[in-house]
């Protein structure tokens, strides 16, 4: 399978006919999609980019958040509070 959408696939996404190159480019620009133009003037969009823009997940991606908070980060938060620079910022803020 080609890594780029075919003209028919792109036309179906955009809602036009496969030979309406200007309409495809106009839709892609209006919706903020990245594309390249081939030697025939047809906008080309990567299949992976289309999937990403449409929110298609392949199941191999990890969740962006962990299931629990980072307790070590909270423990280190109080370590700097006694430093002179931190105390000076607090006094300047009030």
C-alpha cells in the first residue's frame, strides 16, 4: 500500500471529485492540513498524517499520563523553600 492517500481517497475525505485539485488544496489549507503537491498538481497527504488528524489510534501508543502521581516530585518541592533566593522572591511578591 502506498504511504500517500490516493486522489480518490483524498477526494472522498474532502468531499469533491478526484480531478478537482484546487478544491482539495483549498480544503486542506482551510483545515490546516499539511500536504505536498506531486508533479501532476495533485495534493498528497500521508496516510499516517490523516490517521493522526482524525484521531485514529493503532493500539501501539502508550497513554500519555501515568496512573498515579509522581510522589517524588512532590517530596522535592519543599527542599528549596529555605533557600535565600526563594525567600527573596516571596518577600518581593508581597
